[in-house]
C-alpha cells in the first residue's frame, strides 16, 4: 500500500469531518465547535499501547469513540507530531521542530481561543486551567520507555516494554488529569503521532552527506542524492525534492543484531494510530 503511493490517496480523502491522517486532527476538533477542548497527545502510542492505556482506565466512568488514522511518512515525531500541531502536512522543511514550535502552531490554529500547551511535567490544577478553553497536553512516556527498554538477546516482542509502561501508568497523573479536565467542562481527545515495532540492527550506515533527516527506521534523502543510496526508497506525498530511504523489513540502521523498540518505517504498527474521543 505505502510503496504504491497509497498515502497520497489517504491525504486526498482526509477531510475535517472525516479525518484519515493525523494532520487533520485539529481541523476535526475545530469542526465540532465544542466550547472547551483538551487534546492529549501520547507520543508513540500505537494500538497496542492504546490497549494498555484503555485497560488502565477501565475502572473510570469513561467510554471511548475510537477511530484509526494514518501517521505521516516517515513515522517519526519531528514529522508526524509536527503535522498534528500545525494542522497540515507542510512539515518537511521545518527549521526547529519540537515543543516550542508545536505550542506556537497550536495557538495559531485556534487563533480566537484561549490556548495553553502543557506537557506531562506540568501540574494541571483549577488554577492553571483557569481562563483557558483550548489546551493540549503532551505525554512522552511511551516514547521515552520504548527507547530505554533493554532487550535480552533474541527477544522478539514488546513484553519488557509493556511491563515498563504498566509500572509507569500506575504512578502517573493520567487519571487525575482526565478527571480534572472533565470536571472543568473539557471535551477530551486522545491522539498519537506514530506507533513502534521491535527492530533489529542491520549494521548498515547512511553517510551524513546523503541525508536531510535521519531516524533508525527511515531517513529522508534529497532527490539528487538518491542514486547513491542502496536501500529501498519511497515517495513522500506531495514532496517533490525528497524521498524516504527504508531499511528492509523490521530492521533498523544500527549495529548488527541490536534489538530496540523503534519507529519511522511503514509497518501497520508504526503507521496506523488511534484517535479517541472520551465520553462519560
């Protein structure tokens, strides 16, 4: 699907009322005209991670409207999370992707609202929410834990990572923050920028002069350098001067045999992410 330029069809079909890709999340929220909105973005939450989070929330008086969206290509934070907070797919030439830029983009999209961009290290309270009607709250623990999990030789699934996630959730402020937001009248959405896979190092290295942007599961390569790249390349929708260089299968550009949870590639686990609306 992806190698046959399926993402271009996805993005043509994606609309504010019926989003199919993460760059339409803000448009979808705006189209629903709620008076107070909270977008909780969980970096690196694929469907497996959403299952863990949903189980953690099972004792709360919540129900969920679940939808599936495509991440951007490549499935990395600098591209896909930037697209969420900009509300468009024009993210391939950003000079400084990251939280500061996301906060500014989020405020610019909801120009006539009272905006606040929080991270999980911020304390949410009646006072910090006062006067704001549109907020975002960024959680990065899935991404942090997946990259820091150590795997035994030959480990092929995410069990050690999932165990770390469950331990973190039990001590996290996620439930408390959801209750606080609901008690203050916010309609809550969950979203994610990408998922992840267990990947194995292939011992390959891309020379820096060939690469515009690098991730272990994909690299963005200028079109005029593609002839020097031996890996499979993939078209980026509506971007004419760059291609993706992809390692084979579930491997990554890392030392031979290294095992990590990582992302950037085109597996379903990386590319199809949950978009959730919470209801009581």
